[in-house]
C-alpha cells in the first residue's frame, strides 16, 4: 500500500459539505510533513468521481489555484453546491472543517494496520 492509497482512503471519508486541509490529511495519513505530497496525490487523482479531492483546501481554507479538474473556480463551485460557505475567498473553516469521529479514526487506523 502506498502513501497515495492512504491519502485517497482518507479523502474518500470527507463527508458532503465538509472540507479538510492538506496538512490534516497528511497527519491522518501518518506524517504531518507530507502536505505537499497530499497536493500532488490529489492533482493526479485517478478517480475524481469517487475521491472528492475538491473537498481539500489549504490550512486557511483557500481552494487550489491549480485544481486539476477544472481550475479554482470549479473547486469553489463544487464546494458551494454542497453548501460550503466562503468568507473573502476562503472556506469558513470554523464551520466546515471535517472533524473525524471515533469510528472514522478507527477505520483509518485499521486501514493503516492492514498495510503490513
């Protein structure tokens, strides 16, 4: 299992109407220093229909200028369609940041444990 597999597994868990930051995904995948790797993995997302990379923004809530699946405006549009609100071009992270629950964290741990 690759780092990308871990990233894609976690991104699939982000619920409708919520966002996560690159750093948050990196930390959940086991290394908080890999936020740029998260960005690259999402840029080459092999299955955008099932891996909702548009739900990942930077730590300030800014969408990606290099969003690979239609550009920054497309990412904003997709998030707004899910009810995500923006303030001055940034997602209102205090309201829309995904906070994984106990069951989700357990699923992530189990997925990581199955790697070995």
